């Protein structure tokens, strides 16, 4: 998404947090935490 909008991933995160905070969308309906991953060294960690 960041590449599509030519911005940083952090900026996308800020915008999404604002959307949730303002009640435009429900985070539970649009975000699956088990699909979010991050790298820790050579390991992939599901958040």
C-alpha cells in the first residue's frame, strides 16, 4: 500500500489508526492480527 501511494509504511499506519480512532471503520472488521508478520533476524513472527 505504501508503494502504491508513494509514502512510508509508517505513514499508512498513522492514517489507519486515525480511521479507527474516528470510527470510520471498525478495526476488528478490517484487520486480522494473525495475518500480520514481522521479521526478527531470520525468523518470521506472527503478531
